[in-house]
């Protein structure tokens, strides 16, 4: 708890708290909009090229900003961060291919299952059963995803829906790996992120070099018009660079739980953007499913936090 419990807050204190919260909330908004932005500039044949361009734009900035701290990393920390980068490349491949084949609304809501899957996976690894409230929340979220993907009637989930589900699993693996690779536990977040993104870009560049993997990054860059470049800059600068630095800034001025709570509104913004701008029409079943996913992930997060406390 803050010191305000023991002493009256200065008149400007609540305002300062909101000045910290607002940039974090803006990160959640741009992350929610990122699914539609990626869908707008990416096709099946340009996924790899767009990923190379997206991260190649911000990587030099991160390298320059954290050069001294990069040099301070040990060999074990470099290896650990590189392994995490390989997992990260899989996450972005699944997410980007997934969003091409499903709606922005579905993508944002399905990926939010990471908040449920991660504590479940941690419980399986540690063999400590999660609380019953959390299991109930997980069941609610899964039911919501089933309904969400069946908005037009009960059919097999689309390829994109399945890819986004696999992406949520991959995100869970990434979180668990970060907690299990001891070498990265003491590493500064800036060089750790830089090495991860660098490893991911290397993977994308190698894939792009093989024939049959789609258009080359150079060709795609030349074919991009103002709208496509605006979308790419949005993904690179706002959804990656801005988001990373805001998180580092906010955690130092707020609490990790408060930051996590605000970032947890991402699926809500993804649904709002998809419905308002992309014309997504999930139908009655889909809307019920979306509500269940949001309620389940929120309930599950609170249950997990309560159990951890």
C-alpha cells in the first residue's frame, strides 16, 4: 500500500497517479489496435517480410539506447535471451499468420487466454493446484472462446482462431521460460529485450531467404504505399518501442500489479477496435463469448493474484 494510507495525499497526488496510468492504458489501447493494423498491411505472402520490417525499424534504436548494458551481459545471459528470442519469433509468426486468417476481434480475445494458461501451466510445473475460483474462471474463459469462434453458428474454428490459440500457448511458454532460465533473472530489461528482438529478426531474415516463403522484405517495402507505411510505423514505434519504454517507466512509478491490471484491458480494446473500425460482427453468440472471455480472464487474474498474496 502507498504512504497515503498514513498521511493525507497532496492535492496533486491523484492527478499524478493518473498521469502514470494514462500512458499505460494507452499501451493497452495500441496493443488492442495492433491486430487490426497488422491485418490491414499483411497478407499470407507478406507475413515474414512485414515481421522483418517491423522489428528492423526499432532494433537500432534499442541497440543505441542500451549499448553499454548490452556489453555488460554475460555469455550465459546472451544465450538465455537468445533462447527467449527464438520462442518470441514463434509467437509473432503464429500471431501474424493467425490475424491474417481471423478477425481482429477474435485475435485479441483469444490471445488473452494467456492470462489463464500461464498460471495453469505454472501449476502443472510446480504441482501446486490452483484455487477453485481460478479453475472456474478458466472454464468460463474457454467457454467464451468456443462461443466467440462460433458467432455465425457452430462450425469448426477457423485456421486463424487455432493459430491465435497456439500463439497464446507460445506466450505461456515464453513466460515460463523467462522464470526458469536463471541467467536472465538478473539481466536488465532493456538489453534482454534487445537481444530477444534481435534473435527474432534473425529468425525472420533466415526464413525470408528461403524460396517459397513469400515476398522479400525489400520488395514489400518498395510496394508499400502511405497507408501501409503508416500501419508499419504504428506497429514498430507505438506497439513495440513506445510500449516497451512506457512499461519500464511506469513500473518504476507505480506497482507491477497496477500496470498488469491496466495492460489486461488489451482484449477489450481489440474487440472495440474490431467492431468499430473493421466492422466485425460477432453475432449474439460471439458477443456472449466475448463477455465471458473478458469476465473469465479478469476473474482469473484476481484469483491468481489473491492466491499469490
